[in-house]
C-alpha cells in the first residue's frame, strides 16, 4: 500500500515555525543550498568579508519571539571534511542562529553515515509531523512534503535522538574544522 504524498506551499510551511507547540528539529544534510548563494550575506562571505547578519530581520525577530514563548529550535548540521563553501557559510551563520535562540550541533558526514542517518533534509515538529524537503538537481527547494504516518514519525524521532546525542555543540565543533584553503 502506497501512501499519498501531501505537499504544502511555502507560505504554509513558513507558518509551521510559529504554529508548532514546543520543538522544531532540523536535520540539515545537504552540501549546499542554492537559495543561500543568492543572498547578499553569501556574496560578502564568499568574498572574504563579514557576512553582515541582520539580527533584526523578520526571520530573527520571529525566532526570538517563539523562543520567548518557550519553544525550542534545534538543528544538527551534517558537515563534510573538508567542508563545502556552502557548509562554511552555514557554520558562519550559526552565530546568527544561536543569537536568536537556536541550538545547533554538528556531525561529520562520515559519522552520520556510520550511524545510518538518512540523507534527506527534514524538519520534525513536536515529534508528530515531518516536513520532508525536496530539492532539484540545482539544489533549489522545490517541495515540502508533510508526513504524519506514526511509523515514519517514530523513526524520525529516533534519528533526531541519535543525531543529537552524537553531534557536537557548535563552539566545541569549531576547532575541529580544517581551515579554508
């Protein structure tokens, strides 16, 4: 028996970051995100300048507001060794995300593979719904698929727990990252 795919629009997906009740967890697995590369912060970062993160932009204000309500945002980012330019950008971005209340940890890809973590990029909301992110070959986000099947959600919770347990907090991970060449 195959399940019917439930796709939602990007506005509905964005709304989930305010409507969840207690915890949003991201397993961030990709080597690059084309949407990042189209930003001014990425351009500056790639040019060797300070990215110039704006802690007052709407995304940051929303994160701080949700954290103030007692909600948690957690991520485990999978990192190649050496990191790709996109992964280095996200490593720099961790300062901004941490400043607005996200807790981000890192896991080397070799360790993620050894732990048999999935390659898909997902958000897990309140341990009850998965937002599976679909990308095209150019690394553009194309679709967000909602999954509420209890077996798949239970597996996603196990993946979250495993990834979180073995991942290294951002500040402790930084010294492990080889310098950019």
